[in-house]
């Protein structure tokens, strides 16, 4: 059994199709949706973990691509130098996945790597360049 995380980008004409349902029903792929922003008629983004035997996962990924959905594996990780952070919040303002958040009471930044989709927006937004990519 193989488990991998992916970012799926749906073109506007594919957002109404039951693609994740078909992955589950037709391919028997276990799907864990981490983050979703999919609306009919708009470009949609879905971060999900898929678990299945390698051959089945490959078939499911081919099905996704046939539906003109971009499918990028998340095989990188963001490294954050928390010890040098000044907690300005610039990175949390661009983090659509919710991995970087400011504490309401403490006004301190916290980073949840399990929510990170490695969009790399934090790299560009941090004035101190405290984020880097670890390629796995």
C-alpha cells in the first residue's frame, strides 16, 4: 500500500465532475481530503492524500490526468527557522492551507507541517527568508 499527497488543480469545466468519488468507487483508492477549494465554474484546488497499491494509484492518477486535472505530488517539505522569527505574520497572510497561523492571544506564529501543501508562498513573503524547501 502506497500513500502520497497531491495537489489537484481543476479547470473550471471539470469542477462539476465526481472525480474523487470515482477514485474511491472505481479504483478503490482511499482518499483523505486535507484542503479543498472547489466551486462550480471556477478553477479549483484540492489537497489530498491517496492510499492504494502502487499499480492502482498509477491508474487513478492517469484517470485524473485524462479529466484535464493537474496533479502534482507533494514530495517536498517546508523548513521554518522558528528561532529567528519575529512573528510579523506576513507568511500567515498568504498561507491558504492554514499551515501558518497567528495566535489570537499570543500574537505568535505557529506552523503545522501536516497542513502545509508546499505552495512556496511563504518563501516569497517572509522578510527574513526563514523558510526553505527540503526535497524528500
